[in-house]
């Protein structure tokens, strides 16, 4: 299989090692148009930031194309962000997880991790131990045994379920697992992976897509439990998809990438960002995505 064109894989480790921003000053710019930049008075930096870090606010300019809107800027060291169903933002940096409503950030969990919105206006956080519900911080007990990383919410007639990549606590084998949002058994969804999975997307429970740090795209087909590699060299900065599951969206470099499931083709949509896209999630309305860089959170309409 031909290797797909991709930028250098995104490494999240440096972001996790950075000090948390004070996050006491955010750009309240929901609905801003491309080209808006934060005023100096709206930007906070760590007291020990050097001059190069002080220039990070230049990364907060919303680029043209694809209907990009800057939701929050003037930040530092972000790892992930999602939009809740009520329009508020949950963001994660090295200092933990934060709830942003308007321009008032509130820390709701002191450990960083990867996020997924829930169906009731909150979010779920995968901090390396048990997955927790935000903003309450209530753990889904037993999930930490699997060392979950990224996670994805699936809304079903039988209730909300989370699917996540993890490691079998008994065998040490990589796999994907699912659990009810209010806890319970953790059955296996897919196995046969040769590397730890980082991001996951499960549309309607029919199939399970995931990516690893090497840029391999894995698929567990409906009715099967063995994972197979269907593409290599894909971007590694997040994974989500359209409402009907026909298109996957990935972040890589400063671009949004669209993978057509039917034709197995990958198309780059440059966003002209100065910082790399670290994560991509579907927006609350399902018509676009929430993109995170180290310094800002953006909404983008799907191409």
C-alpha cells in the first residue's frame, strides 16, 4: 500500500512537560472572524516565560478558509479541548482540566489528560488512571486498570458508552475497550494491535477507527474483533469523523486532513496556523470540528 503524505507526527510529550498557564486571562472571542487577535491585556503568561514564549500569542490569529473561528486564545501548553453540548469548553493543559464559560476558566481536575464531551453538557477525562466525569470528577471505577488514552463517546438507545484504547491488565496486549458512561463491565472491542493506540473514533458503534503514534490507521470492522491496518503515514494529531462516518478528520502539522473511507484517499486542508494541531474533536452540532494547538482552541467547519 502506498504511504500517504503526512507531516511530521505530533509529539504530545513536550506539551505535557510544560508548566501550566495561569489561565486567568482568556480571549472571549466566540464568534470572532478570521484575523482577530487577542489584546495584550487579555493574554497571560507564566512568570518564568522567556521572550520566545511571549510571542506565542501571535499563534492565536484565526486563519482564513474552512470557516475557522478562534474560541479561546492567549493560552500556553494546551493538550486537548472539547466543546460541551451547552457551548462551553473543556480544555486540558499540564496543570489539569479546565471548564471555560465566557472568559471565566475554572479548574475542575488537577491532572491533565485526554477529553471527550458527554451528552449532557459535561465531559470525560482520561488522566492515565480511571476515566473521570467532569465537572464532578467522579471516576468510572476499573477503567484505570487498562491505562486508557484517548476516548470517544457513543450515544445509543441503551445509554451512553465510552470506547477507549488501552492495555489488557492481565496480558499486556494492546486493545480497544468499551464501558457504560456510568460504569460497569469493560468488554473488549478490538485486539491484534501491534502498537499502543492514541486516538479513537467509533461512529454509531458499527466500526472502530484508531491511530497510533507511528501514523498507522487501524480498523475494527463491524461484527469483527481483530484490528487491521488500512493506511500508513496518516497524521497523528487527533481523530474524529463526520456524523455518518463516511469521512475521518485528522490533525497534522498546521492542517486539517480528510480521509474518505470509501475511496481510502487522504486530502490536506491547510489552515495556516503557526502551531501544530494537537487534537481534533467533533463540535457539539456535529457540523465541524474543535481543533487544539498549544496556544489556542478553534472551531472549523468541515470541508
